[in-house]
């Protein structure tokens, strides 16, 4: 299968390497030191699925790569507006773009740029990050991926996504199809957004956050705010969605950190506006109170502003 991966960070780099190792025709869009390292040495992966180095076709411009059957969009959510319009050449042969961002707005943003018929829904659950240029570190279980058609196409069989799921599963991931990607996306959001925001404020790994009763209570309240918002928007969450998400977090390795937390802690631009900011923004539209999220957003905005050059940098302790 011909698969293009946009963004060679932890998620994109890991999936690209696994898919290419399994014999798929994989190309990767990357930039800067990551691009140069992949070109020079390949993608170097340290993973429970094996430690290996994998060569892949690379480029800084999607338009310079061959069209693909599927395009996995693995850039950060805040990079999507810039990247989305450049993906059309990769889809010229009838391929489908699948967003893998944290958050609940990525598919709509891709569809606005590329047309709804070229976009499906997708989520990924995996602990992976860039350990150095061209080096991907993966911890924990196999990548778990869910893909599904959107809108009127959601209930019909999808040969293009069945092929993608089969390729991902054969490469070592756990890939499934869903007929309700809105619910799946909000379930992932319920898991990752409160964890990332509260851990960033606490500057602590997940094991500490969930282990201190007061901080755990804050995590639960943030989850409940998000679940209430989802239901107000018509999302069909299960009655115990919050409890299920918390149980999943309880099973994650204690030293785990969320990607937004890592970016904020390192002084890099993060997905704060696309995660916690999105909760506050969508809650205002729905006329719902989300006081925990409003405090989390206000507490983290100074660091985000400094990372984006909107505010003079300040010492980080």
C-alpha cells in the first residue's frame, strides 16, 4: 500500500517506520533536523515492537512526493491550518487523508481545505516521542488506531479504510474501523486533554497526578466537564465514559507524560489552544460552565505565549 505520513514526530515516525518495515511504500514529510537525520540515517526506532532502523522516502514538500492511497496526518494540531492545503497533490490519485491529532476539530479543518470526500476520521493511542533527530522512542503497548468514514459515509463499508486498517495491523499496530468517529474522537479527547493540561500545571508524570487524592479529584472534575460538553453537543458518549477513561489512565505506566505536557515543559509551542482552549471555546458556544478548564487555560497561557514569541521569555523553574 502507498502511504504518506505527514510529520515524523513520535506518532508519525513510529507508524512510518513500522509500515515501511512491513513492505509498504512509505513516504514521509518532515523538516529541519528531523528531515536531515532521516535522509542520512533512516528512522531509528526503539520500541517494544523491536529496535530497528528503517529507510523511507522523505521530503519537505508534500507536492514533491508521489500520490498515496492514504495520507496519515501526524503534525501537531496547531500546524494543521498551514499543512492542510498542501496535501492535495498527495490525494490526486483518489487517496484519503486521516488526521491523527489530539483534539476534536482536525477532520473538519482538513475537510475545509481538501473536500469532505477526501477526509476520514482517525485517532491513535500510543506513547512515543522524538528522542533525538531521527530517533523515535516508543513505550508501552502497541499503537492503537481507530479510523472511520465521516458524515453520510459513516455507516457504509469502506474499502479504502479497510485496506489501511489491514496494513496498520499487519505492521504491528492494532487498527479498527468505527461507524461513529465523533464518539471515538471525544473519548480520546476525554482521555488526553485533562491529563495533558493538569500534568502540565502540576509539572508531574501521570503516576503522581493520579496518585495524589486532591490532584486526582481535579482530574476527574476536568473529565466530567468535558463529558458534559460532549453530550451537550450531541455526542453519544457511554454513561460511564469518564470512569472508563480514568480506568485507562490508571493502567498507563506511571512515568508517562502527555505530548502537550512535554511541549509546554520544554518551552515549545503546544496544542494548548486546540485542546484546553477548544474546551473553553466550545463550552462558551454551548453556554456551559467549565471552571476547571478556564483556570487550567489561564494558568498555562503565559508559557504558551512565551513559547510562541508573544511574550518575553522568563525563567522556568
